[in-house]
C-alpha cells in the first residue's frame, strides 16, 4: 500500500504533481573540481600523460597529450591529429608549442613543407635543421635518394609518377607507366645514384633491347614518353631547375631534433609548392628512414596541399603507415570545408581527403563560424553541446575530441615560447599575452 502524501505538501495539476513549500537550505558554493564528484558526467577523466597543453576549462586540472601513450593504452585507434579553426585563434601557436615541447620530451619533428617560412625560427630554437629551397639558394635535394630500402626501384617509380601527374594535371596512363618504369630501370643499370635529369635523358633515348622485350618499338616508346618528358622537364630546365635535378648538396643527420623544409622562397605558386613538397618529402623520408625515433610530421597550411590529388595520395599512404613507422601526423586546416578543394563530395579525390580525416583519432577544433557547424558536427561526430560550443570558444581554447573523451582545453604558452611561436605579434602594439 502506497502511503498518502501529507495534505498541502503536493497537489495534483493536470496529471502532474507540483512541489509544495520550498526547502529552506543555505546556498552552497564549491569548485568544479569538487562538484565533479556530484556531477561526473560534466567533465571527462583526467588526461595527464605526455606534454602539457594547459588547464581543462571545466575542471581546472592539467591537460597533457601524447598520441603514442594514448595509442598504447587503447584510448586512440591511431596517433594522427587534425587541428582546425578560423584564422587568428591560435592554431599555429598550439602546433609550434607541441613541436617544441615534444623535442624537450625526446621526440623529433619533421615539417615537410613550410610555405610561409614560419617554422624556421622554431627549428633553430631547438637546435634543428632548416632546408631552404628556392629564392636563389644553393640547396639541392635528389628525391631519388632512397636509403634503407632493399629495393629502391618501387619507391622511385611511385615518386616519379606522382611528380609527372602533378606537372601534367592528370593521372598517368598504362603506356606512360610502362615507359617511366623502363626509363628508370635503364638509369639504375648505369648508376647507383640516379637523378631526375638522368630519367629525362632516358625518356628521350629509350633502351632498344628493353623495348623489344616489351613488344614495342623504340619509336612508340618515345611517343609514349613525350608527355612525361614535358612534365619532368619543369624540374630540370623549367622554373624548378636547380632544386631536384642533381645530386643532393645536403647530408641530413637522422638524429636532428627537428627538420623543416622552408618553401617560402617559391612564392605563392601552388603547383610549385606541391611539386616541392612531393620531392622534398620523398628525400626526407629516405634520409630519415634509418631513425627509429617517435616523430611528429606536421602539415601546416594543409588547405593549400589539398588542391593536389597526387600529393594527397602520398599523404594518405603515410597516414596508413604511421603506426608502423612510429609517426604521428598533424594536419592543420582553417575549416573542414577546405577539403572541398580536392573535389566534390562523392568523387574519388574527395574520398582520399575524407580518408585522411577519418584516420585522425584526435580532432582539435578551435572556434568555427556558424555556417561551418553542421558540416563539422557530421564530419567529426560532434554532439549537440560540442557543436554549439564551437562559435563561442575564446582564442587559444579548443575542443579536443577523441574516441572516448572530449575536453575543452586552454592552451597556455610559457613566456619564453611567445616570441618564437606567436605569428601575429606584429599586429598588436601591446605585449603578447601568455595564452596561445
């Protein structure tokens, strides 16, 4: 039997019960850290393994991050990270401080393309190496230098095909693939250190015996290689001559804490940038393959790279091999709609770019404009509260979204880091704040 409530305590109103007199209890104030015990669903568990980022906005506890440690503990399915946010919200400051702090923690950092020349000061601050291409410099890299590989023919062929596809603005046909393979095979039979200039010469004068074995005439092979020759010519006698057409002028230390490929001397030509990144990253991969160090690979200004399908394809291959190589890739975008530069939704090119995003277990989202919210929520799997949070995030504050947790984190810079990582200090007259 259910006891009847005392008279006057509750009253029934259209199917519901309304409260009676209010309780006369004094107000209680406590910190969010204390109240987290009463409301545990308001904040994620502590994440305090790795390099420090800053305080958790909800609990005030320190937030740290290490993709390798989180992967080992099954918090992440892969170590890759995407970082997005509108201009001026502190994305670059976060990426650069992660790089500097990671070097201090024993990791190494590799920036395969720095279009604006902003990473050189970071590399120099940690005792790293800066390779400057273009702008009349003397640095030359041979992308066909492949170290630590039992059979270098495959990686070289794939690189040459990617370079040719970039310069021709289309995929290579089967006859062109065969022609390129035959030219590289001929060059490798003559020298242990082939160059792109050597391959260009072989395309103009194919090996007659190899053509006969393949059941094709020399004339037809020359015809098949005409467009390839025109494409590769840009790196030998065109606007990129002197950068990748001969032996390397630099020997890279595999134990360098940080390596930056400074491409600011190439200007605003996106085609030149994509070509330089493709060739330069291939050379760096060969130079660093012997190193077993855990390494960040940081793609700044990734929105410019997304316009090149062959380069996106190479990035995807590196994403897939990140766990095998001990690499954590960090891709920096302004907004996820930057992926539209690759191709329309449903196209093969767009599928490649979407695959990069899907292979990033950690998504760090800084403030986004209102018109980007729906796309971000769908692509990143955000909840409604997370989506509604994005337009009101303060500068230097980001949502860290992982498979099993979400944290809102204030990124804090050490005063010694500010002059190195703050990219817009010149726009302010007042001293730079300590928050990135």
